[in-house]
């Protein structure tokens, strides 16, 4: 490891007090200023319950997705836009 790699290392401190909830789905809301709200939701017979939420910026969320896709070996394709029919 060279000097620049050592300078970039960040210690990861774990919080043993955090719970690990089961998550069935998540929702992402984007703001016009590049901030993102990510909500994690669990579905139960009684209804859907929000378990946690995080705020981050678009760049950090893109990095998260860049790590998530290879981990799952899943690379979604952008949906094709439907062509509008011309009225005559």
C-alpha cells in the first residue's frame, strides 16, 4: 500500500446498538437540489411500516447503486420511452 492509499483509509466504527430490520422495499424521492430521501419499508399483514429513512445527495446514492448492482449481478436497463401516436 502506498502513501496515498493510507491517506484515504477511513476507520469504520460499528454501532452494536443498531437494530437490523427486515426490509421489503424502499422508496427514493429526489429533490431538485440533488438531495435524496431513501425510505426503507416493511410489509406486514397489518400494513406497510416505515423502518428507517436516510438523506443523502445524488452522488452518494449513485455510488451506493454502483456497489449494489455488481453485488447482485443485476444491471437494469433504462426503460424505453413509448412513442406517441400522431393524431390526424
